[in-house]
């Protein structure tokens, strides 16, 4: 069987750590990072960028982007809290804004990134509403 070049394997679904998983990907001319989590609603992938200041959520503390109770994603820069299931900011200066999702699919037990449907780099999108 030939691999589909559209789908880039990231990690086996059952190997996603409780604290989540970060990965790098190309978005146009830049390399960005994503966050992959298992949630009650299923596997979710988000761009690792706060909607307030456009810094990585784990800025200054790589790989740590969940609150200690693992109830929310948190921006290390200023404490904005995001719901892991839908990426909506529920506390902080960007309340109501949402993290940008990444196109993933679980294929044969492996979480894969859709490389043909990646969003444009955040710098081109401008500030959060």
C-alpha cells in the first residue's frame, strides 16, 4: 500500500501523553508548532499560538501548555485560558477568541496532519478580533 502524501503521521493516538504533544510543521515559508491533545470530545490539534500576543502558549516553558488540573490550555505569557475541546478563550485578554485549529484525522490509529489544508501563517492573519 502506498502512503498518501497528503497525510503526515504525527503520533499513535494511544501514545499521546496526558499532558499533550507538540509537533512542528511547515506553513508556507515558516515552521510553526502545533499542540495535540486527547479530550473528552476526541483528539484535537491547535496552533501553538496565543490569540492575544501571538506567542507560543508554552513560551518560556516548552511543552507545558496545560493548567495543573489539565482543565485548560494556558498561555505562559499572560495566563489566558482556553478550553481544550473547542479552543475558545474563557479567561484573559482574548476572551471569546479561539485558538486556530489544525486539520488532523485519526487514520488506522495514527493521528495525521493534513498537509494540503494547513492554514496560512498567523502573521498574515493580523491581530485577534
